[in-house]
């Protein structure tokens, strides 16, 4: 996939904002890329793959650990399963596809609930609990995406990775996106506290583990595919219906209107919401995906923009306000127009 490059200084304040973030958090390298009006207008890299004295500089083929940004790929796989009839409806209860979990705690939880973080499930001390009734509130918990990966595998007979390779990576020649359980020279090291309770290593390349690495440019291309609803390089490379479904608002009508809103795991900008991760100035219809390594992908259809920031800092440095910073990222994009 080739996108014309026409670099300019229009988004220089966005680069400055991300550079300021990279100096605030504990990271060794970062990057910014913006696609606007079908052209790459900003592409900047700085720092190194790690803090080692001989570390490789961050460059175009450097692949960052994207953490929860991987959920947008899981969302695509679910949309694929719906589109081709493997999943009849996202309002089906999860137990229809996961018969082995037919217990009281899963009753009335739908695939829609899993996709929009409204399922109410959590794990504590290795035990599955219910925090609230399905569809009554919102809470960001990894158990939702884990269950969705199981649903996709059982419904389609394919793993998340197989679906993405078949539908996206192979036809668009993506070579810098994938799941890795062994280090290589192109993978950027995650900077983290050794005892961080949220960090865990993962083995396996089925696409259901937290070991996904993506280059800056291919994450931007992933956003661009959604922006153009699959019509890229002069052809309909990916189903429009799948991509439109994945990035459209799917959240149930919650009583608390200030909670975030989601599509197929994407955060979607709809009505104003105090707890949304998307900037106040970012227009309705935009969608964004975030990772705990401070990676972010923002798509703004109204202004034909895809904006990516890549960092390798796991979690938040004391005093760093992640929510405020990620909102500022989106608002700065709008200020640049």
C-alpha cells in the first residue's frame, strides 16, 4: 500500500505536543505520523529502541509494542465474523458461542457488551466476578477482549491473526504488523518498572495475546483503511461493511451519559461525555484506539485525517495525567487544521 508523501509543517505543534509527552513519561523513543487529504504530511522519529548505549535509532521500520491498540484488530475480526454470518448478531448472548461458560455469571452478557466494555465482568485474585449488570455501566477490563477472541475462534475456526493476515496484511502487503513472542532488531523495547503489576509477557502468535508490535507507518495505514472504508490504492481492498461496522457507535444506551462510547472496541466520538478519551474539539464521528504504552491512533473522517503517536513508555510516570494528555493530542490535531 502506497500513500503519496507531501511533508509540510502544518502539524508541527502536534509534533511538539508529543515530544513534550515523551519527555514527561519514561520512554526512550517516539514518533508521529499524520495522513491528511490522502497524503502523508508529517512523519517524525526520534530517540532509540531502548536506553542501552548502543541502541538502534527509532526509524520507519521500528515496531512499537501497541498494547491495547491490538483491540482494534480484534474488533475487525469480530466484524468479519458478523459480516460473513459466523456470528448472527452482536446482540446474541456470549453463551451461544461459548457453551463451556454457561454459568450464571455470563447470563444476559452479549457480544455487544463485550465490544463496548459494558459487560460488567472483572477478575480479582484469579476469580471471575460481576461488577455490574450487563449494559448498565462501563468499565475497561481485558476479560472482554479475551472472551471475544475465544468467540471468534470457535465461530469461524480461525484465529485473530489468521483473519487479519488473510483479509488485511497479505492483500495490502503489511510486513511490519504482527504478534511476536521472541525479540528481534526491529522491535522497540518497552520501558517499564520491573515490578509493574500490569505487565506480563506473552507467548503465541494467534493474535489473542498482548504481544503485538506495529510500525508507525503501518498503524497509520491501519487507520487510513478505516478512514477510506477499505477503498485504497484505487480499489476496494477490504469490505466497506466490515470497516464501517467496526468503527461505528455500538454502545448500549447507558444511564450515565458521561461514560465513554465504543464501536467494535474503538472509542467513538458521539454525544459529549466527560469521561471520553477523545478531545473535546474533535468532531462527532471520529474514532480512536489507545494503548498502555502511550500509543494512540486517531481517525477524524470529517477532516480526512489519521494521526498516530508512538511511544514505548509502559504506564504513567507519577504526575502524568494520561487522560488530559490524550485529549490534548486530539485537540492539538484539530488546532493544526
